[in-house]
C-alpha cells in the first residue's frame, strides 16, 4: 500500500507580489547607487532580491523602466533638502546648515544623489533623472518660491546643492572638506537667501 504523502504546510503559499516587487526595487536602488545605470545588471539586481532575472523583467518590463521606478522611489524617500526648502519662512542659513550637515566627512552620500552621479553618462538614465528631478524636487521648490524666475531659481539651487555635495563629499576638495562648518554656512547662507528671494534674512 503506497504511503500517503505527508503535507506539512497545506497548499503552497502564493508569492507575495507586492513584497517581491518592493524587494526588487530596493535591490535596484542599492545596485544603481553603487554602480550606476550602466554598471548594474538585471541578474545582479535579481540576485540581491532573491528572485530570477526573468521575474524582474516580468514585473518591470525592462531595465530602463526598473531604473525609472527606482529613481522615483529613491527621490521620494531620500530628501535632497527639497522639503526643508519648501517650508514656509525657511532661511538661507537653515538650508546651508542642513547641507553642510549631510555632507560632513562621516555622512553617507544620499542614495538618489549617488544614483544620478554614477548614471549621468547614460543618455537614457540622464533623461530619466532629469524628468524625476523636475517632478520631485524642482517643481516642489519652485512652487514654494515667490517672485519671478522661480523654476530657474529652483534649478540653480539644486545645482548648488549637487555641486557642493560633489566637491565636498565625493572629491573631498580640501577648502570644503576641511573647512569649519560655520565658515561654510556663513558663505552659503547669502547665496540661498538670494535664491529664496529673502535677501539679508538669515
């Protein structure tokens, strides 16, 4: 008489699609931050999420679409000071202090910043990054600025923040990396006040 198969857990549990999708996005964010768009492979991302490359393609369709979603999620969840800048009544000194704080020697560069910095050489990645920056950061900051040329002022503010991060945190330019924090704030604050349209209010 054949032995009955012992069932330990009942019917095989269905894969949690939402959790799997999120695991892939998290793995993609880490991979793109480390190696950029060109350097991160779908198989590597799949392995980091504990799934197959075929499943990644099933969920996202292509590496480009996965990159777009990873960038969007990263920008939504890791601030580049946009929420602070958009706060009512914020001063240039407050923005400068926050920027100096997130770029100090022992601070880890923001994930979204790393992704874009290491992916900018790719035409597709640059286009996606441009669209996401406009949607998540520039639009939000511009909406909070009073006066004329708000989109341009918002874009220049983001350029100042990104350039400062590169020079101080990534390249460790001595004049910035070794400078006293208060000295940097003193120099930066009037620049942000000018862009905010709040001259001399730090």
